[in-house]
């Protein structure tokens, strides 16, 4: 990682000192045909939470509040407010352009920040892809935003990008895109990496690797003027176990796999003064994308140890609105509903939020945009309805009680 940091630091120095740099775009001209565009930001944020939350990256990435659990005195042990301040979301990006390969133009993109392990200030590899472009087609290879996330993202300030209502996932993939007039048509084959499914051996990408079959996604997007609409469909296959052992004491290979489907529809309106984005999705087993869901054991052979699985089902929706020029206002609202599993659950459940019936969020924000600096404040209130899942009733959750968290984010971002 030290070499990577050195390269980025060198690029930044060149961008500031080289007379051949385009000051508008921070572009370094490498030769007559190739260029390097560098960018990123320094981001420093202060966060207050009114209670403990399910989180990542030392609390910078917050999903939903923890359940209300009372101690012997009737006091909620998770009702502890907290504050944090951090700059580990500082980011570096680099785009190499200009090399012609056959009849295709090419570019390579790298994106990194410090959120891998904030206590050690180590780099996290966010994206790294190669893209070849023809007149009406593109081929992308590498780590990029998952197709369920790539075509419509909400306006939010928090690092969670609207999760768990939004598909937060960057994956290794090969994506072919056809670009007729006003349309984007794509097909993607991807595999899990940093964002991995849960299973019998914890969270790991091995369940998809062992299944052999890649995750497949297709997307169709129409855009003209101020309007953008689209649909995405997705299927993935996991193999939770390679071997099983039953009461017969014999360890044997198993071929049992689980295939799930998900899909979304979305629309956007942007006329320069106001931007509105709306997204709805149906998901099965999408815990790897920081959404609620997973899968449970639906059948178990005591003698042989062979299991079969059933996926969770969730309906998710969100809307984000933003208006203003230098002084901008906006809000995000999201909701996710647990529909239960396809079949009854008789054994373990692997995933996130099996005991949550629904989650709702409202998050207004305001920020001022200077030429290179943004000063931002966002207030986010998230409520999770915890209850008791009934495996015999296809994992539906009943007897719910709410748990709410008020999260205040204040942030300054300098762009370079």
C-alpha cells in the first residue's frame, strides 16, 4: 500500500506544480495521446448518535439502531449516545485516458480511501476498472459499483449511501453495455469480493466461488432530457457447504445450492433547479449489499446431514430530493419491509435482520457549496421494528417494538 500512496502523492504534486496541468480538470498530460486525471477530497466529519447502532468503519457507516434491551433495572443497555470525529473517508482517484486499442478508446480508473481500518489509517481499494469504448458500446472489466447500484444513486451525505434501502455494493465484474440513442442496455457477470454473503462459516465470498456460477445482471435505462427511467434484474447462486456429516457419521460431498432473484425499478427528474430520484426494489438474500436479508435452512436430513435453503424476501423503496445552487437543501426517505422467506425455516438463518419486520428513515440536509469546499449538515432519524421471527410461518416477524436513532452529521469536504 505504501507504493500506491507514493504514486498518488506524486500525481498530486505534479498536478499542483506541472505547467502542463489543466487547472480546470486537474489533468496531467503524459504525452500527446495519454493523460492522467487526478482527484478526490479531504473529508472531515463529526457524528452524534442518540443510541448504539449496527455500523461499520468505526461508526462512520451506520445502518440502523440496535434493539431495545432492558437490564434488571429496566434501563435500555443500547440506549447510549455517542460522538465521533474522523477524516478517514478522505479519498484519492485517478483516471488514465487516451490509449487507443484497435478502434476503441480506453481508460482505467482507480479509487481508494482510508476506511479499510481507520485505527491503522490503511488504504481501502474501492474501485479499479478498465473500460474500452466504441461508438455505441462499452466493455468494463474490474471492480466497480454493482449493477443494482450503478444506474441510480440517492442524494445523501452519510457514507451509507442510503443503505439498507439502497444496494451498497462494489464487486468484481465484466460488463458489456450497448448504447443506442437514449438507451443504456447492459449485461454483467460478477463475483463477490469485499462484499460477501453470510453462511455456515461466516461472511465469505467462498459460497459464490464454490457455486462456480457468476452473479448475472441485466439493465435497461432510458434517458431523454430531464427524465431517466430504468429497470435492473439480478440472479445469484451460492453453495453454502461443500461437505456434510449426518447421524450416519459419514462425511460426504454435497451439491446443494441456492439461487435467488432480485430486481429494481427507478426514475429520476433533473431540470437544473431540482433533482428527484425514486427507487423501488424486491430483493432476496442481499445481506452482502448492506441490506436486510439472507437465507435459512428449510429442510434437513438427519441421517445424511444434507440441507436445503430458502431465501428472505424484502421490499425496499427510497426517494431523494435536492434543490438549490450554492445553498442546497434536500432530504432522503427510505423504507424496507420484511416479507418473510419463500419456505418455512427449520434451522439456522444466515444473514442480516432476521428479527426485523421493517425499517424507516427520514434524513433532511442542508449544505453550502464554495468553489472547492462544501460545509454540510444532515439529520437522520432511523426506526427499526424488532420482533420475533416465526420459522414455521415462513420467517415472518411478529410482536414488534420500535427502536429509533437520531444521527447528526456535520462535515467539511475540500475537493481537489
